[in-house]
C-alpha cells in the first residue's frame, strides 16, 4: 500500500467572494480507505468535485496526479474513464426505473444500438451479489429502502471498473445496521485492492475503517493522520477539525421543568400508501415546558411518521386520537391549524422539505409566518429584513448577508435557517426530526446550544434522532418506539444505549 495512486497538489478553488479551497494537498495510497473530515464548509465536497471533474480543469489552480501522471478533467466522464467514481450524498437514481436500468443508465450494454437485456440483467445480478444485495435486477428503485439504494449506487460504480471510489456522507441517511453493512463492504473491497475516499461526520465510523485521515479546516489542509502508526481518538480528530478541544460535546443544561405543554393521546394512524394497514398504534406522548424529550428507535419504527402525522396530518390516513397544548384540545388537522395551535416541525430533509434553496436567508426565515411581515396582504420588505437580521444574529448564521441564497450555505447554517423559520412562528412545542443530520461536530454543538436556549425560554422540545449518544446527551426523557408503538419510557438516569436496545428487542419478542 505504498504506491500513491492519487496526489492533489496546491489545489485552490475560488467562488465569487469566497476562497473555498486554499492550497490543499492530498495523497492517497493504492488499496487504502482514506477518510476526509472537516466541519461543514471546510472544503471536503468541493475538493472531491475538483477531482471528479464536476469543477473542470481551468476553474481551479493546482495539479491532480493519478497513477503518477498529471490529469486535467474537463468533465465527469473524463475522470470516470480512469476509474474515479464519486457517489454523492444525494443519490443519483431514477425511482421509477429498475435496479438494472439505473446501474447501466448512460453505460448501456448494447449490440448494434439495441440494449441486450439478458446480458444487462445477468451482469446486474453479478454486481448485486458483489455488494450483498439479494433483490432481483427488475426491482424498481422506489420499492427499496435508502440503505439498499446506496448499495445500488456502489454496484453502479463497480459496473464502470472503479479504481478509486469516493463516497460523500454514505451513511448519513442510514440506520446503524445498514451503516455497518456498508462499512464492512468497503473493508471487503479494500481486501480486494480497491482504493476508497470516504467523507463522513460520523467519527466512530471513520475510526473503524480508515487507514489514513486527512483533516481540512477553512478550506486548507490541517494534517493527515496515519491510523496504523498513531493512536487516533475522536477527540484528536475533533481538535484538528475545529481548532480547539471539545471536552464536552453536549452543553450542560439546568432548566426548571414546568407544566405539561404537549399531550398526544391514543394516536392511531394508517399508512399513507397502504391504506388498509395501521402503522401507528395508541401512541401516547407528553412534553413539559423546558423539557427535551427524545424518541429513539430503529429505522421504520414510526418516529418520523408520528411527528408528521401530529403536525397537520402531513403523513398518514384515517388518523384518530387527541392532541392537547397547554391542557387544551387543539385542531391539528392541517399544517396552518397545527401552527396556530403552537406546533412547529423541523423536518429531517432540510434540502427538499425544509428550505427553498434558491431563495435567500431572508425569504426562508419568514416563509412560515408571512402575516407578521405583511400589511394588507403585501409583504413589508423592511419588516422582513429586521426579522431575518435578528434571527441571523440570534442563531449565529454564518453568511455574507441575509440576501445570500441558502443553497450556498453549509449544512449547519442551513439547519439554523430552518430553525429560524419555525421559531418565527413562536411555537409552544418544537418537534426536531434528526436536527443534526449531516452536520459536523462544531455545528452540532451550536445546534445543541440553541436547543438549550429554547428550553430555557419554556418551549417544549420533542427530538427524534438515529444517534443514540445524541439522545442520551441532550434529552431529559426518552420514549422508545418499535413497529409503530411506544415500547418504553426512560428517564435520563435509566437511559443508556443498552436499555434502549433491550426495550426494542423485548418488544419484538412479545409479538
């Protein structure tokens, strides 16, 4: 593993008013898993887009060496021809096409201009066997989960004779089981001599698979750590990422718990698409003022579906049950009514459901409460500017101005804009669904601090997270869900990863 397959020297990439990469250097040895880490906005994805030809030669300074030869990629196809394949965080699959059609889309197996379907399906099954996917090649992408879709993307890369596989946040949307399966697959590929670059904020996963770790900060290279010669702890990586020690990843909170602010009683919901199938069964939840209450569970347990069905019945069918805010039964049958009742919901999918990415910070901030910045149905530009400026300062959103488009913000700052949007509705209860997904440890700390501030203001916080350490570090009480039911309620003293998993396993045995 001493041969250098890839070297990037002095890579500098500038956007209008921003230097995204500043003299970045990267060396990757053949047959290793090389991790690239850094805070949001550190330049990780930009560097990989330079490498893969998304940003073509001539739009950046510096040199790329692959197999010891200087390369100038004008298109993605140029890098793919050499076996450099990138899998982006947002999967590039067509939902209504089959697995086989997606794998060979643009790379069809054909004779005389006609697709050879028998060979396409046979080759697809070979690739699926390599990645451990048992689905038939004819299965539609829309009929498989995100974890399996990620494996289809890897199979697609293998079909192009990949030599260097780049994965950008490959486990961000996966549960623990699917994440482990994918990481084990990378380890198996390493045994076969494949080289991989993985970008991830999940430092425990990085430490599990990486041979070397390169840390970026503010668009520059901080250092590269060799995991075989150096003891690399998560704290060591974090110090390089943020430039300081983070002895306590979860800021302390000492907030008096008040009266019950939210009650959900006997909540029953049938499936959104399979309308004869009951999905949620007699869910009961309470949240008090100043309290952060977590919902834990495996993927598919019903956590997001519970949140969305409560918030204006935005998921589900034939919903029954009662919602009370401050002891008063409220109508949450539509999203506007749920907002009027004092509820706010921060979605897990900020890019598609939380923000209008082509709009500015200002317009996104006021989107859920236009009445408060309008006069006689006309938006008051000055009022909108005052509100968004206030939230930008209050939530410490890093941007050039309130007029910056949210698509150009880092993940952590996008999440703060989503929070601003809902805080402007002045909710009694804030439902947070995966509030720190895909953001770095520094930005996570800031989000946790904001959550603490909201609790101190007397808000009730209901928080869903797939990261159990996050729930244990931030919540006063945790509900455990499995198969659409609440199967346990744990106090902070009772809660641990073991007790949560025990509750899930025991509930499965009873069925």
